[in-house]
């Protein structure tokens, strides 16, 4: 490629959260990586991705996408600023809300457009502290209050980054409504997406129910679920949770297995061989884990979350609403494998229609190209 051809391309810097072991650490990082990876196949874009707070420092390359890893520490923002100047992007895209204000300032200085992709309902409002301290002792209240005040200040400062963005993307209608009512901001909805892969399932004499998440997604409720259904011929598997206190449970419940952190490939294999996926999270945007489950014909039983009511409206599992109903819903699917498979087939069709990255990437292409057409491209 000659320099003239390179200059004609749109340079996009994807600002991600951490990578661990060279892989995206969580859902927001995964989506950022997938979008960048897909866009690099188009000949219209030069793609750069920086992963802040990663477990290693360095550079790499995947095809035409250049990767940069910056670790935690006092010099990370200096390293980030030097990188922004080096890349000199036309557009900066991020889902990393905790770094939004810094990202906005740096990219505006170099004249880049900002595209913010909302991941959580919390990103659509000022942080609320009321009720969080209930039930704590005075000493614990004071310590937690200090932490909450710092967290609230940082969160609310990042809200101002939204006001200076050139385009906002949301994952569901609720986020769109919150942005409009709280800040008068307009957004475009683009669903999370994945590569649609063939289904390869391994037959097992024991049904597997899976939960994937971190400590703040209420893993103890899944442990309680395994206890309630301990007399069934079912294996309950937990992936991603790091809370050491949960390690006591396998000795009490022989049907519960805690696997901890796994690679993306290992997670996909565990989901593929499951019959039900369970979510106990209070809040989500549009969970990648739901999409992964549905792609593998695994229905989702969600305690609290049903973005845009897709589970209810499309019959992709159950939105339980209470723990008692969650237990009944999981038990029903285990005891009725035909209905479970029927829901799974519907879920696969839904993902193929709405979450295929080869289709959804066109929406991002339109967004990025429209920003450049509006203002003209930097040379």
C-alpha cells in the first residue's frame, strides 16, 4: 500500500478496558475487539486498539489491526496521551466509561471525533448513593461513604464526556430513554454481536446448567439454586467468579463446580455443552453471555435482566423476576427437554437475525463514515 492510499483511509482508535493474558477481560472489551477486528477487514479503515489497565505493556498486530497494551500505574495517562498523538485518529471509539472524560479531552485536542458506546444503565445517569449504606455499622459506613463519594465524583465527571461526544450508541431502548430524559441526549441503537459459528454439542448423561460472571453479579444466588435442585441429575457450573468464599460450597453440594477464570475458547465449550444458562445480575446492557448461549441453542433463565423484553417477546427462555420463580423455571426446563430444545432453536434463529456481526458491523460503518463526511477527513 502506498502512502496516498493509507491517507485516504479513516483512522479509528478503539479505546478498550483491560486485556488479560492477551484476551479481552470482559464483555465490553470483547465487543470493542470484535468490532475493530471486523472493521479491519474493510479496506476503508485503519484500525488501532489500545487496552488500558492490561496485565502487560507492549504492542502487537493482528492482520491490519495494531494493538497497544498499557498497564495500570501513575504513567498510564502519559502513555495514553503519547499514543493518541502518535495515532492521530480521525475517530475515537470507546466503551470504557471510566476513562471517558480523559479519552474525550485527549481526542478533542488532536481533532478526533468521539463515539461512545453505552454498556450499562449506570452510564446513563448520575451515580446514586442513597440506600447503599443501609445496614452497615458506623465505621464501615464511614469508610464506604468515602469510597462512594470518590466513585461518584469520577463517574459524574465522566458523564460530561457524553455531552462532548459526537455520537452515542446504546444497546437497548431503556438506555436510549434514560439518556433522553436525564440529559436530553440522542443515541443510536446497535445490538451487541458475535460471529455466528456452527453448533457442535457433546452428549452427556447429566444436564449442565451454567452461570458466567464476576463477584458483583450475585453468584451466591446460583449457589443457592444448586442447593435447591441438589436432588436432580444436574451439574451446576460457575465460570469467572473469583470470590474465594465460594470455594467452600463444592464440598457441601456435589452438583456444583466452580471453574474460575477461563479462556474465551474454554468458556465457549462450557456454554456449548450446557442446556440452560442462568443470569442473576441486577443490571446489564445486552449481555454477551446471553448471545453466546442463544447461539449455542441454550435458553436463558434470567432473574432480573431482560433487555428490550427480548426473552419474553421471543420465547428465548424465562425472565423470572424472583428467586422462587427462577428455581421453578430452571427445574421446568430440566424436566422438559423437548421444550428446552424448542426454546434453544428459537434462540439460535433470533441471534442469526439480530446479533450477527457481519450484519451489525454495517451500522458502525455508517456511523463512522457519516462523521467523516460531515466534517471532512484529516490528512
